């Protein structure tokens, strides 16, 4: 099973019509579309990406799936955007996803970086409502990927010490490829 399928299964089991959710790395819009479909027209999704091309691709995918109306699209750095959103959306989000790394088929130099990832995660912990789900996928095979994953692991340890439940998943991969890792954290 692909790690993205595991993420979508968690979202499917958790999100309900009318919920609020946030995709901190919209990319090609796969996760945003799953979220928007699950929350329905009475719900609300905020999808963020630092690249205009990613937000354009997300808009196209959402429109094709008939769920663009319930999504707010933002071209922004997720640390800055999530911090700004805290004033209006604190403790309102049912689920937040981070799918770290670079956009497949795009400029690999534009990738998530530990500083903004950790800033985004801290703000995400404010935006989630109690019981809300934080799903973070990290890829460890590219330059900087393992360092970023280590810092996310440390952050997950700190929220676990605050009482959150945290699980991790690492799919089995063939050959020498380093598997991605998914953290599933539930806020208390
Ligand atoms: C692995 S892709 C995400 C794939 C996406 N979840 C999907 O369903 O298609 C990672 C994305 O993070 C974006 N990104 C990198 N740094 C960012 C930042 N500081 N703030 C927001 N997005 C960022 C990249 O532009 C890229 O589109």
C-alpha cells in the first residue's frame, strides 16, 4: 500500500461533511481533493503551496472533481500562512496534512525546509481542534530529506510528551531505496 493511500484512508475515517481541514503542501492537489470531497460543500479546506504552478494544478484537479467551491487556495510559505491563520482559525481544523519534499516532475530545488516545516507544525498544533488529526509524510532519499525527517521526529516526540497520540508508518520498499515515513498525530 502506498503511503498516500494510508493518508487518504486516515482522512476518510476522520473527516465528516462540514469539517474544516488544511493541506499545507498542496502540490498536485491529490490530498486537497480528497479532503474537499470528504468535507463537502458545507465544509471548508485551505490548500497552501509556495509554488504558483502547484496551486494551479490543485485548482484544476479540484474543479475536475467538482469540489473547488469549498476550497481556499493560497500561494504562500506554510509557516507564515499557518501563523497568520491562527487568529481566525485556532482550534477549528479537523485535519491538517504536510506532504514534505518537492513537487514530482517539477523544480527539485523548491522543497520543504526544516525551519518552515517546524514553524508550520507549531502553528498547525494551534489550528487543530482537540481530537484533530495531523498527518506528516517525509521522504528521506533526497538531499536534506533525512535531516528534515529527524527534526519532525523530534517535534513529534515533544507533542507525544504533551499527551498527543503519535503513530508512525514506514512501508516496506524494495532495493536500497529509503522508505518514506508517515506520522499520524492526534491532538488531545
Ligand atoms: C511532495 S509535494 C506535495 C504533494 C501533494 N500533497 C499532492 O497531493 O499532490 C511537496 C510540495 O510542498 C511545496 N512546498 C515546498 N516548500 C513549501 C513551503 N515552505 N510552504 C508551502 N509549500 C511548500 C512544494 O512546492 C511541493 O508542491
